[in-house]
C-alpha cells in the first residue's frame, strides 16, 4: 500500500472484514490521520460516490477517503461488490485499495461476550454460528483484498499503531522504524522484523537496589554498561543495523520493527532500546520507541542470572540455578 496521497488521484480505502474484527477502530484511526471516514456505507451509493472527477484543476493533494462496510451493510453482496470495485479501479483518477480485517472465531466470540452484544448474524443462536456463517460469506472478499490484517492477537492500541504505520501521509527517505523493548517471559512481539536477545548481559533484577528501577534510570544503565561484553555486543548490533537498514530502504521496505528482549522487559532491553533510538536519530532516522513491559511487576521466578551463573545473594541467602535452596 502507498503511504502518501497523490495530488492527482483520489485515494479511496475500502475497509471491510468480519464483524468484531476492528473496523470501527481502523476508521477512527484513519480519521485521526486526516482521512474522511464513513462507516456502514450503503453499497448502492458506492458507484455514484466513487465515480467522481479527478484532481485536475485542484491545488494540493486530495483528502483520502475511507469507506467502511461489512455483512450488516444494506445491499451487501460480495460478488456484485467485487465486480463493481474492479470496474472502478479502471478509472485512472481513482486509487482504490481494499483492507480486510480478519480475526479468529474464538476471539470474536470473546469480544462479543465482553460487550454483551449479539452477533449480527446470530440474533437467536450462539455467536459462534453467526461468526462461521459470516466468515463463509466474506471469504471471497478476503481472498481478493490487497491487504489482510489478522487482529486476533492485537489490542486496540496495537491495531491503531499498525494502521498509523501503514497509512500515515508523512513521507521519509528511510523506512519507518519502530523499536520495542520486551520481556521473553511475556512473549516476543508479534510484528518484530529483527529480534536481539540481551539475556547474555548481567541482570539488574538480582540487585536489591536496582530491582525496583528500570532501564530508564541512570543506575541501571551504568550497571548494564559495566558488563564486559556490552561494548563489543552493542557495536556488532550497530554495525549490523548500519548494514541492513540502507538495504531495506533500497528494497522499498516501508516499516522495520526492531525488538530488544531480556527476561522481564524492564531493565536491559529498555536501556538498550533507548540507546539505539538515540543512535538512530543521530544517523538521520526517526524511530519510535515503545517499552512493552516497562510497567510489569518484577517476578523472581521468571528471571535468571546471566550465563547460568549463581544468582547474587538475596537478603543474605543464595539461590543457585536448578536448586531449591533460597
């Protein structure tokens, strides 16, 4: 998908998918990005609205338009809709894109249960039946859409971030770079392109003073940087990124998501993510930084010492890896 709007073509994004998969969230996010957004758009009006004059004679880019529809929309017929869109795509003045939002049936069922709403296709029967029926009805549109986003494991915030990355009108000579710190104990980020495991560094968690702090605190940063392996490891990662990022730019890769992980996601990964964010800005990039697990509760059982060594003393007692002695 294109990230910038042509000044000569009207960009129109058709947003559809399964009920409960996040269409309203997508349209709201696009609206925040400056798009005109219309939800539950009547299919019978699609032709007259989309068959509009081109942008010639106008100054500046045309405002992109997002039209939301799904199985609840009046006059919804998949085959007829696809045929109509194909016809409109032949118009050189229109740049028509299709986004389909998919989601696992169990997750959609959970969402409807939490909101206490009935599924539109299962008013008098279990929601899972309506979900299955709608999935079968929408499958031709899913196969035909240019872009499909599976929202099964995405929070509303994560979906908003994804949409902003895909459809922001801001342009750059570089890929859009996102840096995420995370804890392996809570899973690897779903959208990571490059993952760097920092669990070889000394773990500040086992220092009683540093445990309640985070990688944003100078004391934790100094502790992490004092590891003998830190300078060489950071330089190697830096050299790798310096080599890869221009290659991604050359291939037109729009987004690069870099993830730094440690055990709990509060100390080592946070510090390193901040350091690489600072370095990338100095190199002319504009990365965004997110610390996924920064506010999570520190849990001794999830942490482990670096390189399999004995854990430092905690309140005068020593804990060894694989031992019940605490």
